[in-house]
């Protein structure tokens, strides 16, 4: 093999490997923290399948008197969605999962049947599979139970 062929092969291989790598995380979690991003004291940062890195929570949206936070997990490559009702912070709920190459990261449910879904950057929430979901942030979809 000549040197030119080796150089071309190396560039192609490098591009192939970077194209297959897992996402680095959600862009929204990489911004500087503000006072709004502080989780209420009632929200525990550790628990079953919940290992939130202190200081990584970011307020993503507030919708129907619920604050939706994203946070990085201490589990490599995982992120969390935390829902905290305004005025009832002790009724918070959360879920964490790895940021994979799929669109959906984690879905959490509330006692009233409301669901919140954390999705990867760049997902088109107007596609048919997301019909019935309301996009409240680039990375957060909400589904409310039907009254009928």
C-alpha cells in the first residue's frame, strides 16, 4: 500500500468511528447553572436507579405547575428527568437512563396519569409516534391522560 492510500484509509476509518460514537449528552445540560436550576431540598439526589451528580440539574421547562429538570447521572452516560410539582415539591418523581443513539431516553409517570418523556437533541416531535404529546422543551414531551 502506498502512503496516500494509507492516509485516505486512516481518515475514512476515523470518520466511521466518530459517526458511530454515542452522543455526549444533552446540550441543555451543558450550560452554566442559574438560581432557577436549584432543585428543592426535598429532592433526593440518590436512590434506586437515581444517582444525580450534585450541581448538574438544569430547569428545562415549567408546564401545568410542574417544573421539569434535566440532570447528569454519576452513572456513565446517563441523564435524568426530574418532575417537581410547584407548591408540592415532596411529590417529585424522577427517572434516569443512558443517553443512547435512540430518540427517547426515559419516560416518567405521575399519579394523575401524566407522563413526561426526555428525548435526545434534534428529535422531530412532530412525527406520528409523538401525536398526543406536547413539546414543552427541545428535550421534554408531556402527555396528559384523556378525559374520555
